[in-house]
């Protein structure tokens, strides 16, 4: 049965979505048909295809009562639009269908678990959220809310757990056919925790244990968890609110943290051994992962930050995009990420320059454009180590986005101050990279409205949205001192006949 709010949302996106011309969107990053998008939800395989749901408010370019939008893909780059999957149409989710996960059931149906939010008055008369976990089951297009909803409530919380902040279940199926859900919560000390639940049938759930908690060290509420084994280690991903900066590792406000540890044999407890930022740029939040049929752990995230989500082009008809999906690995106890290898199918027109001496600002023949995949290696040359190196992209006489590397400090800086965003928000982010004797390798992926940088074969990533006019397509390189430069650049061309 399709409820009226769902029918209305489906009709709205079908009527107005196609009015937005393709050229006003990114070429290969996922965006909503129309209106607002935040977190990826239910990022998973279903019948061999990748399904990506997302937090969605079709009716405006601002956050509002949350629906689940729906896309699917065979290559993580071409996104087919499917009708809105969920609308807030029940008492228990009247304030919104918040983030969650998805799994394929053995009977061939797809099950979604999401946080149903309703609003009630607390003892002081204030309005507050009541968050519970709810299910919807369907065929990959249409979903029925489960009559037994909600399936996890305040009664299923451990001692001291908050019913106001109990959200964002991430689901997976274990090898023995049982299911697990990792869910964000807030504990008595007012900071975040991730709770683990288990189920034999995906309908009846019980609390297992607290996987890890912030104890006020990595921010307050921990949103949007994910939990998975990778390269012999165990990884817990969280998106904390209200973080304190820690040197150049974490920044103020909403951040993302990757906790790498091990599952203790016997007890199965997660023992954390290392914490790092997931993305060191400006726009990245609420990542989720899936496991591909060929065994790759692929991550996607909302390419935005809550603090700057008000800064958008005037009258934009869509707002919010997902990052390029990334393949993850753990090496030397750290998280690595590289663009999904599918991107390589769409690289055309290789331009290569090798060993170019740079001092002052230069541009190179054939190196320009706004939708491309470019790897730049900078090496010192001669006795005088360059003091800084700068790459400017999406550049014309007025605008540019800059990447600046200072080898003596080991600091890379991403700077979109002059990208044309007319809002006084944070525009720069600096982070430490591994000292490489003055050499650094940057893979830079540009789509029309974003820059994503992968440092030293995936040791770090940094993402930012930019809304610079598309005509700004120059790229320059500049050194303070002398450096040698290798550039390998491809245009990214998505011919519909190449779509899988
Ligand atoms: C994270 C988040 C989630 C919540 C959703 C609401 O960005 O705050 O915790 O489920 O957004 O849209």
C-alpha cells in the first residue's frame, strides 16, 4: 500500500526532477532528483546491483521531514533513479525516517532498517525526539512498513542509554546467516556509543554489547556507524557531533573517525588500537560501506558538512551530493582509500608530462578541464628544496581552488576561498601528510562541483564541494624554489553507450 505522503513525494520528484538540466549536476557523483539530500542509507548489494538510499527532502533545498530517496548502480558511477522509497507516514516516524541500513533476505526481498522519529513533550514541556528502529520490506522499488514496528525502542537500550539519541542502524548478515545492527547512541556521560544488536530473522532483535564509546574523547553523539572486518583487522566508523580539534587530525564540529582495532578472540569484544580522521577535507560526513561480490570494501559518504550546509548557490534546485565511492584497505594499522577501480573505464585522452622543472607558475599543454582524473607527483630537484608547491584547479582570472604543499612542515592545505562560494564559512583545511623526502603524489578527481584528493596512493583523502562556474577550467602548477613535476591526466567521459 502506497501512503499518500509517499505518493505525493513520488509524484513531486517525477514532475519537477526532470526540469533540472543534466549540465547543472555533477557528471558521476550521486545527487537527488530534486531538493535536499544528506546521509547515504542502505548502501548495499541487492540482486547483484548496488542500492543507495539517502536522507531526502524533495520539496526544498533544505533539510525537512526526512524521506528515503533511492538510486541504484552497476558501477558506482552511473546512478539510476528509483522512486522515493520511504516517507514519514506513521505515528512512529511522523517527524522523519532517519538514517539506516539494508540487507537482502534469503527469500529475495530487501529489508530496510531506519530510525523512526516522532516528537513528544518532555517533563519540562519542551519538544524532544523519540527515536526507535523500524523496518520496511520490499522488492527493490516498493516497500511496506513492518506491522510490528518499532522493533527496537527505549526498552532495548543498555542502562543509561538515551532514547532521544538512538539512531542510524547499519545492518549486515554474518557468515552463519544471522544478522547484526550497529546503532548510534548517547550514554550517561553525554557522549557517543555504538551498540551492537543481533537477530536470527531480521525482525526480532536483542542487545549484544556496546562496541565502543567516546567517553568525551572523540566528540559527543556518535552518528552513522559502520563496523566491518578488513585486512585482518576490525574497523568501526563513526560520525561524531561536537568534536574538538586535535592538532591537524580532527576539526571542530561534525567529523568522521575511523577506529581500527581487533575483535578479542572468545569474547568478540572490539578492542580499539588506533583512531584517525577518515577524510581531511571540508565536505565529508556519515560514510557507509558495502562489500562487493569480488570482496572489495567500498565506502561512500555525504560530500557536505552540517556546518556549511546552509552555504549553497542561490535558488539551487538540488542540494547535497555523495562522494566518489572509495575502495578501503588497512595497511600498517591505518586506513587507506582509493577511488573505485570502475572509474578507470571512463578515463579518456591521456596527457602525460614527465620531469617538468617548475619554479614560478606554469600551465602545461593539454592539462585543463573540470571533469578529470589527474595524478601529480612533485619531487625536489637540485640542492634547493622547494619551500612550497601549489596546484590551482577550476581556475580562471577570478576563481580558483588551491592545493598547497609545504614539505618542511609536511602540511597539505586545501583552500576553496576563491572558488566563488559567496558565504563566510570555513574554506580551508590543513593536514599532516607522511614526510616523503620532499616528494608527494596527489591523485585529484574533479567533477563539476567537487574536488577529491587522494594523497600518496590513498594514505589520506580530502574532499570539498565547489560551485565555481564551469568555464573556469585552467590548471596551474607553481613552486617556491625548484621542483620536478610528473603529471598524468585523463578526461572522464561518460558516454551513455559505455554504461554497464
Ligand atoms: C547525520 C544525521 C543522522 C540522522 C540524519 C537525519 O547526518 O544527523 O544521525 O539519522 O542525519 O537526517
